[in-house]
């Protein structure tokens, strides 16, 4: 409200005479009262009377800034970075007294103040300043703009992910005073890596090294992440670490607290609740703390003087946001490292193909331990293939080989045993029955499928395949097999009736288990940490994981296996892992040798030969057949774009869970994949964004859904 309205609403001591006197004084003054709805007649700010505002409209054809007039009474509050409310959609004809009026109220961010506007028409006035807290700084705005351009999205959508919702109670409380930089930590367990101490030393001296870190198995990695953050803080800079989930964030949080004490870092996770999370975010924004540990949304945390960005386990699906424009943590942190010239650390017990590409291109250097250290830390890995299962009587009766029974029995003598069981619903892709080579299309190298269990076609380009034969061994027989995971877990429970059985999965995930003998049955990614490590682990139904209909099936299976095996004690302490999968499969061989880097390099070489991501850039466009055809016809794609498809996408039945981007229940949608060579990704994203914006501005019926660098392309 205006100051005049505030005075007129205040009766002072409650005397009617005073209220009448105030009203008469205002009437005689003949000063136009500013009305909050339009601020009609209100004087403008004497300096910089124009506010450039980003309105919270996440549609591509409105992905721009809009100019508004700044009333004099809002001059002090309307600072760059604050949240504001504006009237939007009034139209150019609704102008009174040189001021545009009407339109609905909408939230936005004030980006900057200007002396004049380049818009020739009348400007609407700012409706109000929601809060005087500046939450959008220049660095965060530039990062959000870069992310929006890379993923063909709108700036408003990115800021929805980057800036948490306002909480007045948290905002009203002051943040603590910043603590002085801590001393540089010792290398400790980083000594196990040849370049580990040098990496920490470079961070402590203010350097910006970039490394892809293949962590040794065992419980030490949270402390090693904490020491990297502490070394960065010792240089007077900030540090940011993003992990897949709240359980993992809790481990790093505990390690950092133990190393530096409380008050030096913020924990940004969804489990904290909106008020606490916003309070922690504000402490980072205000510069009270310079270290952040968090989950996916923390990739945008506004850390002051950022010196290190790190991501743990970048292959986890949780690092890919489910909201438009679907940014990935690894890519966002790469942008922050490049634009901010800070250090970059990508760590995990496994290695993704994207991580291998960073090393191959020279953008980052490898950070690994030698084989002697690896043999000390890693457990013994043994395999059981189809041949052993066929000859094993116990396996035919209970579908578990004798080696697995014996490993469980021996492990239970000294501690808990982990049993990793794939989730129900893993649908394997087709592969050669003889050599297990994945069956791929001769035209685009996409995966073959048999929707009706008879005819073969490609899941990417839709071409039919009538005479397939294996390029590796010449066989023309295909295999697809799904093993019942639930029954396997039940058999284990009946086989060891005197041993407690604990389960960890989607409905109930355990953080940790005691070091006493027990069977711990877990789905991939939900494995709890055991005190002192597991004595043994069984990795069951390996074919169901390797045979998923996904380009990343082998990489994902190896990542899941190494994550579970890393919780097992080292081979010198008797730790043993049994994986029930064909020993000749490449991911199984990589697990036996504990060589995820070698596996990633071979995958990268094959993808380069076939033109698969990450060597190429790819985007998926999904929608109804009519909308998809119209969009592809109108889009001005780069000349080198290869269009694969369109092909039908699976129809989601009523009542079944939907993933982000799935078609509405009962609707038949199609998907096309657009592939471009290296160096053309920005042009592809710009073309997709322009076509979508034009389609939205015309109101051309149903919209299509765009996803750049989709994590699952079949």
C-alpha cells in the first residue's frame, strides 16, 4: 500500500476528530494517492525509474525480460535480485495517464534497474516488492541462462529449480557470522592415490585442478570428499558437493562435521523441510557459510567465491532433474567450473562413459590408485554363469548355485551378508543366445525389440528386421530372460531360518545395519552401510540387469555392482562377492578385474564408432503423431541432424505409475530421436527451442515434449 493509504488507515489514538482532520488535510493537498493495483498517478523513482523483470512464466515464447516502471515509494526496496509482483497480460491498449493497467498478478525477479527503457510503449508499474532479500545474484543468473540455452529451456524454469520457495520466518532470522578459514587438512587416506596429496595441495593453494576420481572400495570416500572441501576452504574459497540422495549426503555431512566441526557448511536436501532448507540456503547466499553438501537442487547453490565443485556417482539417475528443462548435475557443474574457473572433481567407485570422455579429451585428469592398493581394498569377486547353473543340482532346485550357498554360510560366521536383487520390472533387451552380443539395428545401431513376441523392429528408427543374425558369431537365435527376484529372496530366507533377514527397498530404505550376522536383501541403490563392512555379498540375476533395453545397461549394471561390492570388506579380511551372471559379459569381466575405467573406455570407443552419446549430442521429441509430425516439419534443424524414427512409445495403462515425460494414460504417442555430431549440440538446442517457441506463440494445438541429452534412449 502507499504511504497515504497507510496513514489514512491509522486512526492514531482512535479519536474521530483526528481521523477527520487527516482526511481533510489529504483532500486539500490534492496529491494523487498511489494505488497498489496500478500505482496510478504515483511519482516514479528519481533515479533508474525502469526495472527489468524476469516474470515467472515458464513458456519459451516469453523467455525474455520485461520492463516495468518503479514507483518512488518502492525505490529503496526495488533492488536487483529481489522478488517482485507485477501485472502481466494487460495488452497495449489498456493505458491510462501514461501508465499501462490491468493484467493478472504474477511473481518475478528484478534483474536490473535502468535509466530508460527500449520499449516504446507505456510501462506498467511494479505492483509490489515481495521481499527485500536479494536472492538472484549475477553469477546465478548467468549460470541459469547458460543451462536454459544448453537444454532448450526457459530461464524461468531453471530459476524455479535454482531458487527455493520463500519462507518468511526463515528470511526474518539473521544468519550466523562467517568463521575464519580452517587450516589445510592432512592428506590421510588420500595418500593411497598417486596424485591424491598433490590434488589436495593444489586446492589449498588456490588452484583449480580438474580430476575424474575412481575411488577405492571401502568406507573412506566420505572423509576424502570432506578433506577436499576442507582444503578448498583453507584457501579462503567456497566448496560445493552434490550427491545422489539424502543418505549419501548424511555420510558426507557427518564426515565434514567430524573434520571441521559444526557451523562451517550447509546441508541442502529435500528431507530438511522447506523452512530449514531455505534458512540454510540463505546462509550460503549471505556468505555465512562457504561449503555446501546437498542433493540435486544444490547444484545451483550460490556459494560465494566458489573454488571447488564436486559430484559423487554421476551415473545415478537422481542427478538428472525430472522437471523442465531436465538439467543434469554433472553438466551444470562442468559449466560452473568452466565459467567460474574453479576446481572440478567427479568421483565414484565406478566410471561413466561421460567421465571417461572428460579424461580422453584432456578436460580433466585421472585420479586413481595403483593395483596394489586396489587389491588390498577390493573384495574377491567370483562368478557363476549359465554353464555352472545347468550342472548344479542346488541351482536347478532353488535357482541359486552351490557357490552362493557356501559364500553366504561362510560369511554369516563373521558378519552380515548383502544380497542385491534387481527390482521387479527390469525388462531385458534382446541379445544373441550364443554369445550374448546385444541385437542392434543394421541402419542406426539402435536396440531391436519384439513387441508382439514375433516381428523384430528397431526401438529407435522403427525399421523392421526380417533376417537378423549376430555380427559377432553368426547365430540367428535371440534370447530374452527375466528371473523372478522375489522368489529368490524368499528361498534365501527359508534356507537360513535362524538368521535375521532385513530388507531395504523403495518402500523402506535402511541407512545402516549392525555388524552382527544377518541377511540384508536390498534392491540396487538401497544398500545400507554395515558396521565394519559386509562379510560377503551376492549379486543375483545379473542377466536381468545387463539385459535391460537401454544403451547404458552394461554401464549401469557395473555401477550398481561396484557400489554394492564396495560395502564388502577387502580381500585380506575375507570379503567375497559372488555375481550370478555370464562370466564372458564385459561388465562382469570388468567387475572381476575391478576395472570400471577400462570398461568405460571401451564403451566410449564403441559409441564413437557408432555415433552414440556422449560422442554425439541427442535430443528426444515426444508427442501425438500429428503434433510430432508438425513440429519436425516446422523446425529448422541443423543440416547435419539425423532424425531417427518416429516410433511408438509404450502406452501407460490407467492407474499405473507414470515417469516424467510419459504419455497420459491411454494415449498413443510417438518419439523421434535427433542426433547431431560433436560441436552441433548448441545449434540443435537453439533450433528446438525456436521451433517450440513459435509453436506456442501461435497456439498450434498440442505441444510436444523436448528433452536434450535424454538419460534413457533405449
